[in-house]
């Protein structure tokens, strides 16, 4: 089961998604060990056209680790983390747009959707006037 998270991306801004923890049976998954990690945005799930893709090859998927404690003083759980990113220049020419996305990890025959939801782009309120 994946977590639903709706995203709003300001056009022309550098942008980071929320950070998602990746565990399997309470242990971090080493996503550098042959896992493919990618996300795509489309107008609707069945649309053949991809609006944007985040992946490891272009450094628009960031992998990391984190220690998470559910309560102060509790034993910390070590996790792997995944975050989507793009620099502002990647979205400078984007239109105002709405669609859907998902973020998945894949290795061999195992595919897991970590998160999914709606995604929309918006114009900045603060910007240069031309």
C-alpha cells in the first residue's frame, strides 16, 4: 500500500518533495544495491505522454538515510530515504498544469509504489516583472 501525498510545484523554483522513509520488515532497504527509483507525472494514469520524470540517472531522485524516533527518548529506527528534486531551470517553461504522479522502487520482479497522488504546477506570486 502506498502513501497518498498531493504535490504543488511552483514553476521555475528549485523544488524538493517530502522525504519518504523506505523500510522492509523494519529494516532499511539499501536502494543503492541495484534498485531502480523513479517517478512520473502524467495528465492521468493511462496517458501515454509523460509530463515529467524524476530518476536516479539525472540526479532528480535523491537517496539518503535518516534516524526516526516515534517518541522522544525512544530507540531510533534507521531508514533509507527517497526524495524527488528538480532545479528551477527544469520547470521554467512549464505551463500551469494538473495531473497525477507516483514514485516507485523496482528490483528484479519486485515493484513497490511508495507514494502517489495529484500534482499541479503554480505560478510564483513573487517574480520578476517583464
